[in-house]
C-alpha cells in the first residue's frame, strides 16, 4: 500500500503540520516496529509501518491550533474522521480500524456516555487486534507538541491516569503485552 500518497494528498510538503505529522508518525512506526521485533510478534512489518503512518491521518480535520490543525471538528474525533477518510481512499479495514480505535487506550461506550464525548455510540473504539493494540500502545509515547521526544513510562502513565481509571487500566494491560 502506498501510504505516502495518502499523506501527500492531505499534508502538503513544506507545511509545519506535515512536519509535525511525519515526525510523530515516524516515531510511532519506529517504536512499534522495535516492539514487534523484540517481542517476535506475528504482525506483518509492512502493516505496522502503514498503520503507524496513517493512524493520525484525520488530525487536519480537527481544531488543534497548537499543532497547526485548522479544521472545525473536536480533536477527539480525529480517529473516526481518519478512519472514514481511509475507507474512502480504499485503504484496508485493518488499517482504518487502527485509526478508529487508537485514541486514549481505547474508548468504551460507558466512557463516551459518562464523559459526554462527541463520539457515535454505534462503533467499538476498543483496540482488539494485535496491530490495533500495538499502534495504540506505541502512540502513547509520542506527543505532537513540545519536544516530541519519547516520553518516559511514568509520564505516559500519569497522562492515562488523568483520562480515567479505566483508561489507565487498559494502558497497563497494553504495557504488560508490549513493554520492552
């Protein structure tokens, strides 16, 4: 799959948003690939790379000026917006699902209701496949703002804890599976 063609279509060269996007996604791809190799995961390396490079494709549609996103939608929607875009582009459902469920450590129906999140209730936002869980995990170690350096585990844990106890619990399960 030519994921770069899709990135080029929505993130023009020479823009700060593209630089932020590429740096973040390349970092996530690098960590996910390293984990897959060290853990001897039975996941196609080309799928890991494509999923990591496309997991945040929907951010440009959201309003997040600090990372140069000038869209109109709430940032929490970037995963489902990206999944919809990827499906429109003919990308496999495997990769689209990674975009759809990588936010937080997954988002449950109960959390959508309890936190009044602007997400449709008819979609499962919990990463289930090995690829979905791997990219979700690796993504938590890289921000799209600040230094963009890999975050230490304790900082990731604190950020997951701020979301909800359930999010932290799911992240810790991912850490048990993928921590290296």
